[in-house]
């Protein structure tokens, strides 16, 4: 079973995080919600607190197949500032392991130089943070090992793209139909 780590920092966008976690678990993935804090509780941008499954420092990334970053502010900025997460993202990219970020969070990949000459999308106003990317403005983009999404309104579509990446379009389409998201 594929293991996916969804990283939450204080100020994360709740719709994105919960939609992604829910869709991926419905699809049968082993999803670990990772707190970037020193506690298991992470506070969202709209004052919704989520209890994580693991602290960043305790997670064994050798057993993780994909890193996912929900956006929101200041959540995405807090993810970008976390040196340990940046190191893990660079390691994943070097190994061509999948990475995904939505809303403002693609700026984490952009600031690490991972989006150069790749199609990407983000929340409007964060385009300059995607250094060297080919910014499309589409709802969801996939370029090599990186998936990016535009924002909260496309969180389910973004999560379904992750399902498609690992399990194929038919499985993603069937799940979308069951969720009435097609």
C-alpha cells in the first residue's frame, strides 16, 4: 500500500488538507498527517485545529512514497521555512519520488528550484514564487514527479490527480463518480 505524508503547519488551508486526506484514504492509501509543530495539534488558517498522526521529527521518510503540501497562509510560508522538510523534498525529488502542493504551497517547490521549465499552477498572486516555472493557471498540473493545484476549490480534483498517478485514471474516475465530484 502506498504511503502518503500530508504535512500541516500552523495556518494551513483546512479545506485543502481535509479534502486531500479524505480522498486519499477513500482510495485506500495509508495517509499520515504530519505535524510540523512540536505538538500533534495544528491550527488552521480559519481556526480549525487538527490532530496529526505523527510529528515531523518522528516520521521515517524511507517508508513514505509521496510528500503532499496543503496551502493556506501562513501555513505555506511555515512549510517553506522548515529546513528539515526542505531537505526531505530535495531528497524525494532527487529520487524522482512524487511531490504535490496546492494553493500557495507550490512556492516551497519553486523556492527550491524544482519547478524550473515545468508546467505548474498556484493560487493567484504566488506566481513569482514559482521560480522558472511555466505557469499555466490551470486547476491542476502534473509535470514529471510534481503535481500542483490552484487552491481550495479544486482540492478534490487535486487529490484525484494523486489517486490517478498511483492507481490509474479508471480508479480516480470511479472514486470521483462515487463522491459526485465528476
